[in-house]
C-alpha cells in the first residue's frame, strides 16, 4: 500500500473547503459529520510505502475523536530497524497537522547501527508534507565506519528542516569515540547539499564530508 493512496481516501477529512476569512485565520469549521466521528480500533498494514521508504508490519491503536486522531502504540520496521512511537493528527485547521514522537532502533548507517529518539512535525497534504517537515532529537551509533579511522561510536543532537525543497541537517553536541581518541564538534549541510562535520580532540582535527550515509574522513 502507498501512503498517497491512504491520503486520497482520507481527503474529505484532511482537506476541506472553507471561507476566505477562515483560510486567512488558519481555521476551518469542522463539518457536522466530522464533529460526530468517534472511532476506536486497531490498524494493521503489512507494507506501506512512504516517500520512497518502505515500512513493514505497521501496527497501531487508533482513537479518532472529531478533529483529533491519535495512532498510539505505533510499531513498524524500516530496513530491519524497529520504529516505535505515537502519531497525533490535528484536523481542526484548514490543513491537517501531524506530530510524531518516538524512537528508531538499529537503523543501518555507515556500516554500523544507529538509534534515534525525537519528534517530527509537518502539515498539509501531498508535497506539502515534505516541505513543512521539521524533526529534532538525539542519536547514537556504534560500529560506524568512516574510512580512514577504525569503526567508532558517536552520539549527539540533530535538527532537520526543509528549506526551498532541500533538506538541511544540523548536528550539535557531537561526541565521536575511537579506540584512541574522543572527538567533539558539530556539523551542517552545506550549499552543495553535502554534510560537513568538524571534530577536534586537543590539537587534532577530524573532518567528515559527503552525503549522509556515505561520510568519509
């Protein structure tokens, strides 16, 4: 199943017509049929395609109360990584607003495994979902291979936004540990779209650059 197919089926609830004044104020009155909606149940989807990624074994508890929809105890797998969390959907405005909070365990990255915990917010429908996406949180990784140094461990904070259709990633509070040294620093997406990370350990400096997932010293 594709996420766009789900969105098409749900468009009457996700995107509703409203007056010019309501759109200007960012509000849209809930229709009577949506005000009266009260649904509880479970969701099970074997395979769900979401913007180029595939989620397997999607399971969640559904609670729908008028303009508030919550997918609690959400479980899924992505590339053998376990995803757990909660997705809240607000239908009270002229466009739907989404907030996911949760964690990812053992996501394959740089030949190692990555764990992350944080939140993701977005709003709208179709391409607006990517353009409005904002995510912040923390991460840690083990067995990471950057080429010129032995597999290492890393941790830090991240923030991800889309600016003019381009993902912009910032990494702060970075801590990278090798067998011999501990490096600290930060990183950010550059104008060419590549990620540059600068770390120091005393007088030593370590630079990692490339697209996320293929960083090299």
